[in-house]
C-alpha cells in the first residue's frame, strides 16, 4: 500500500482528469472518520482515572448540597408564616423607645458632632497617616 502512494506518474503521461485524485487515507483514518465517537472515547480512556475521581467528588458534593437545601426547605415549611410574627415584633419594638438613645433632635454637644461631619475646606481633605 505504501508503494502505491509513493508511485508517481511520468510527467509526459496525460492525466485522465484535470484535478489530481484525492490522497488515499490509511484504514485507521477512514475508521476514525466513520466513528468519531469511538475516537473521542479511545482518547479519553487512558486519561480518565483522575477525571473520573474529580467528577465523582463533584457529584457527591452537589448531592450533599442538595440534601442540605432540601432539609432547610422542610424546616421552613414547618415553621409557618413568619410575616405575622415579624410584623408583631416590629410594632412592639417601635412602640417602646430605646433607653440608650437620646431623645433630643439635634446634637447635645457641638464639639462631639465635629467628628462625624465631613470636611468643609480643601485643606481638611488631606489625610495624615
């Protein structure tokens, strides 16, 4: 077969068609063209030990996450409606004033408030570290 590929026609012999015949492929190449799936499987077969392990680990991790989320959903379904509880809690908190917060509208000490104001001049924008 290799002899057939390497034989050349003399330059003086006329060719039957204007275009050269397509190059012949080896039987292995012809088989790969027929079954590209087999080709990809044969390539992956040698290097899949670590790939399979990683894929299995990723699948197990995802299954664990799915189970955790299912358990959380079941717990949320058993809790009941939380909006009525939240609305009652917010109304009770808002009705009672906080004893630690001052009831004055403005600042009690102007000097204390200067630390929370922004700078007014461009000189004050510098930062000293």
